[in-house]
C-alpha cells in the first residue's frame, strides 16, 4: 500500500504552494511603424517591423 499523509496540510501551506500558479495578463504595446497593438519584444504581425526596421516582408492583399 502507498504511504498516506499522517496529518492534513493546512490551507496556508496549500495556498503557498499554489502562489506561482496565477496567470499574468499579456502586455501589449503599440507598434512604432503602424500603430497596431502587439506583444512586447516581438515582430509586429501587421507590418513585419521590429526595432524600427523591417524584419518580415508582409504581402498586402488588395481585395476590396
């Protein structure tokens, strides 16, 4: 048989273990080139710019 706990863990001890489980909201910033909201330290998916230079060439579709 597997071992069982001899005493119940307190609520405080349980909650301290779970203190790091909370999710943090994603921080969004405006792109310097197009103004679209994007995640920090990532390439803008709308225009392909990062740190003031074009990193990814984005094709524009003219459907309209």
